[in-house]
C-alpha cells in the first residue's frame, strides 16, 4: 500500500464463521473460536505493518449471551487466555489494548485482567501507540446509543435549553467509542451481509466489505486485499465529488 492517504485510519471487523469452519472439519464450534484467535494475531500484525492506526474487532455481542453456556464460557476463557498470553508481545509492538462494551456483565476476574492489560499497554503520556487494538465485548450498537442517551438526559436533567442545544459531537462523546474515530472500513467475514447491531451510530459513513472467507481462514493476505479494495472506493459522505 504506497498511497498513505488511501489507508483507512480505522478498520473494524465482524469476525464471523468460526462455527461453520469447525463443522466443516467435523469439530465442535469452539474449535473454530480457538483458531479464530490466530486470525486476530495475523490481523493485528497486518494492520500495524500497513499503517492502520485503529483495529477494532467484534468479539462478543450482547446477543451472544444467549448462546449455550459452554460456548459462552469457552469464549470468555479464550479472551482470558489471550490476554495472559499476548499482552507482553502487544506492549513490545507498541499496540494499545482496549475493551469496550457493557462490561457490567463480565466476570470480575476477567474484568480485572482486562483493566490490567489496558493499563499495561497504555503508552506513556504524550506518546501515541503504533496501533490501538479495540475489542468489542458484550457490545451492541443499540445498547451503546441508549446508554449515551441516558447520560445526555442525566447531564441536562435540570437544563432543558442545554439539552435542546446538544449536538452530534456531544452525543458521540457519550458513546463508549468516545475519542476513537469512526471506522473507515467495516469487514464482515463468512459471506453474511448484515451489520448485526454493531457500531450503528459510528458506521454512518463506513465503507462495508463482505467477504466469503470464514474468520479462521482470514489472515494477513486477506487483510491486505481488503485494504486494496478500500483504496478503490470513492467516499463522498453524501456530497458530490
Ligand atoms: C463468530 O463466529 C465469532 C464469534 C462469536 C467469536 C469471535 C471470537 C474469537 C475469534 C476469539 C476470541 C477473540 C479475541 C479477541 C481473543 P460464529 O460462531 O458466529 O460462526 P458461525 O456463524 O459459523 O456459527
């Protein structure tokens, strides 16, 4: 990727197809999730190598709490294991790790390890990380908009005029993604073509890319191809170009 202006600042991925990948191999769904962690590693490397500044991944939705308990537990255990195993390497690479979502629902030991990993990978004051890796956990777009609306209502509970004057930026700063630029490119793997209650507000002008590859098969090469596809897009933001 030579033209830096055509590299997306923020790439976000809906990682889909782990279950199907496992079934194709006669294995349980969780086998696909374990292999999915390797794709996460490959995409972090590919993002850093290609000058992407933010990589965010939809790891677990609010709706995913409704999956069988054993699968939910495996996904949370994978998260725990990945944090323990990968944080040193991420820190060395200059990657800042963050987790966003409705974390009230997360087990307290996992939450403690998340907070520890976030503190450990936070760069020194005044220094930018090479890459922000954001994991969306127990997240849904509608939940995010609702919690922001409640915060706005509370902020202006005694100031109706202030509420009338509140604008888009002020509202955006109450979402869990405050300070993170909206995704330029959202990729969904596995051939499904929907947004599944992901970054509903933040995706207003994202380029969408749906690829047939199942998540455990999505590696560096596929990530680079997605960047090439993005570079061909003509973004107009509702204007004429
Ligand atoms: C979707 O595939 C994938 C998930 C719900 C979980 C994604 C999680 C990981 C890759 C592992 C943990 C992540 C990190 C960041 C360490 P699916 O199960 O819906 O697949 P299917 O549609 O084929 O059933």
